[in-house]
C-alpha cells in the first residue's frame, strides 16, 4: 500500500490564482481530512469527509472547497489564493472506527502565495 | 472538545526515559486521549491512545491519572530519532469530532 499520497509536494502561486491539492489513499478508509499548518503552529482542520459524497467544514474552511466523489480521493480546491493561505497542507485518513482512531497522514504540500 | 495543555519544550538524554506530560482537566467521560508526533516537517505520526487504563505498545506507554485530568506519554529509551514535536489531543468516541492539535511539546533528545 502507498498509504496517503499528496501532490504536488511544493507549489508557488500568485495572488488570485487557483489550484487543486490532490490527496489519495489506497487503504479503503472512510474518513479523510485536510489540515493546514502555519510555521511554528499546530495543525488546524480545514475540511473533513466521512465518506464519498459527504463533506463538512472544520475550523478554518474559508477560502477552500472540497469534494469527495470516490472513497480514494479527497481534493482540496483553493480559489483566489491569498498570502494568508501560505502554509503546509496535510491530508489524512482513518478507517472510521469509533473515536478518532489512528489517522494516517500524507507527506504534505508546501504552498507559498506571493 | 476538551482542550489540552503541554509544556512547549523538553530535553531528554539519549537512552533515558522521556516523560511528556499533558493536562486535560475538562475531559469528559467518553473522550479518549491520543498522542501523535511530528518529526521535522513530516506528517504527524500516531503513537498511542487510551480511555481510562494505562496502555503500552511498541513505541510508548501512556499513563492516565485516575481522575483522567492528566496523562503522561513515556518513551522508555529515547533515541535521537525521537526528537520531534509531540501532540496530546482528546476526542470523543461518537463519530467524528473537530479537534485541533495545538502546539505540542518540542522534545529534544541530547546525545
């Protein structure tokens, strides 16, 4: 299993541009998450999904959109990129057992908006 | 969600036990305590979790106080590769809940 994969690893955007961060998992996990981590800070939840077709907002959803058309994929869309969105983005998944369960994280995408 | 409080940083000599404390005084009865760590800028890695009883796995031990208001993660023989930021988080057992990782404890293992 490849686990949780994220593309791209790095990206530089200009203000106002848009992009999609890709996340895929091959573990047949129901739950998937998107976090952002600003320098020196902990992770903040952007969006999460409990299964295909079901998504919900986390702590910091403004400026982002998500979709979950398949169990495997959970892309994060940035529209009209702003410097405040400069961060490292992590995708995670878990089987869907009771409680948080063990979340499996991807390697992250480092995004800079100039 | 219950909030957690951790010291910002700790040092530990290589080969010694590292004891990382966490306060979660507002934890409710159905909330678990989870520990993750983040090495350098990699994605966080799950370590261990527990509800009431002490837990042990191949990576660490988790000691939860009887009143469940605090816990301690123990790395029995710290190595240089254990240098990381350690996050203590709590979450309930019913479906998904919105949790934050906080800023964690930066553990520096010293040769």
